[in-house]
């Protein structure tokens, strides 16, 4: 059974994942598949995991962030993703949630025009970097 997109808690350190029924009651039906579910479904997929920074490296308060993206082999359709990090993780999980809801491919994610400002993001956003890594495997 796929997991459903949760919300990032105030400090962006925890992702709340609820049951599918709880989300259906709220009218939300966006699915994030994890590797275990993809294997059970027999889907051919690729994944990439990258470590990056939440802000420009020189900017005070930058932190580590890890982004993992899963995509269907061949088509590049985005199937899931996980993000672990402190401040800035919430912004990025929103990008993945929107991309999943919109049925985007990893190529679509690469081509998103994500905002850049040193206090909020490095020049190359970690989500875009992870998407490019996965695209190279598709």
C-alpha cells in the first residue's frame, strides 16, 4: 500500500504520514511509493539519493539535506521521494508533492524554475540535483 503525502511539522524535522483513509476524508489522493511497494507491484524503477545543503554554502545557518527520488525506468515518471533535513526540507517536499500530484517526470522536475536566494536555497536546488541523477539512470 502506498504512503500518502503528509505535512511537514513546524520545525521541518518530521514528516507526518497518515493512513490513506485519513487523507481521502480530506479529499487528498497523492501517493508516494517507497521501494518496498514498487518491488511488490513489480514496477521497474530507478532511484538516486543525494546529499546537499539547505542554503548557499557560504550563508550562515546552512544545513545538510538528503533527497531521494524514485522514478519509473523507461518513462521517467516520478513515483516517490523522501527528504530528510532541517530548515528548508518543507519547501522541497512541497515541490515533490506537487510534481507527484501533477504526474510529472523527472525531466519535468529538472526543468522547474525553482526560486533561488542564498537564505533559502543554493544555486542548484537539491531536488533538481536528485532529479537529474535519476534522469541519468532512466
